[in-house]
C-alpha cells in the first residue's frame, strides 16, 4: 500500500500533467513567441555577417572588373590609333611612289595652343639632314617651310601663318599671283592680273619662282573671288588642301 505522502506526490504529478496538457494549446503560442525573438536575432546576425562577407567579395570583384575594363578600353583605343596611323602612313607611301621629290617623314610633336595655325615642331633635325628653308609638305599638299633647326627637332612655319607667302599659279589657266596665310582657316591670293577666267574650285599650285618651293605642289582650291574695298583690286579666297587642324605627319623635302 502506498503511504499517504506518496499518494499525495502521485496525485500532484497527475494533476500537473493534466493541467499542462489542458493549458498546452494556450501556452504553445507564448512559447513560440518567446522563442521567435532569439531566433530572429540569430537569423538577422547571420544575414548581416553573410552580407558583409559578400559585400567585400563583390567590392573586390567589381574593382577587378573595372581594372580589366580600363585595360580593354585602352587596348581598343591603341588599336584604333594604330589603324589611323597606318592609314596615314599608307597615304604617305602612296604619295612617295608617285612623287618626284626626295623627302623624309617627320611627326608633329608640338604646337602652340595660342598659335595653332602658325607653326609646329617636328621630330627631325640637323642629324636628319634638315636645315632652314627646306619646304615641308604632306600627301595632301603644301604645309610650310623650316625656319629653325636643332639637333633632333625643327620648327616649321605653316602656310596659314600671316607672315607666310608663296608664289602660286592657277593650274588651269596659269594665272600667277602670291598666296598668303590668314590664320582664319583659308588663304588669300593677291596680285592677280585678270580674274575673268578664274572659276570657283580652280586648283592652285606653287609656281616654282623661288629656290625654296619646287613647282607643282598643291596649295588648295578657289572658294571665292573678291575685290578689295579700298583699291578695288581682285583677290581670291582659297581653301588649303591640307587640314592644318589635324596635322600629325609631314614630309620635309631634302634637296
């Protein structure tokens, strides 16, 4: 037989089980809510830690991809520049095959920002047989002449400089005159005897009346026939055949 004390313990145990079972559906919600906060906190901390790791990884990956993109852009730029240079050199080579002149090729390495159409510096000098007053051309036509010479560089005054003048003729009718620069992107041809037979788009070439410039170098074409407002004398506006804004390679005629 169970003693009274033991009976009481068994009764209390059974009563506890009954009460716990009765209230379990009500307690479940509170127990779940109670456990939700620590689990949410752990989940939040885990996600933040994972995000921090992936942020650093993505940052490094983005940096690497940007560096690769910069290298690829530079390679594309170098390739395009190489293609443009090859195109210009092909033009020079083609010109050399038909040109009667003996010349050396030079690169433009410097020009003044405030006198863009006045003069340039080339990468050829005294050691390359360059000397003062040698004519400078491109495959498109007359560029200018050498005015200063160093050991490895030389300064060239351009046809568009206001102090530059050269004897010239209209190729079609042989009308003679003098072409001078203006720094305005066009040239002026003065001292014409008769303009009645001159037409727009007539070609102008060097006349060869001086020792500096050989005869027959292309200068440009007539774009306008005008008369001076003071003395009424005719003159021509000429578009130069050379694009002086994009001058990169030239040829120095070696006599």
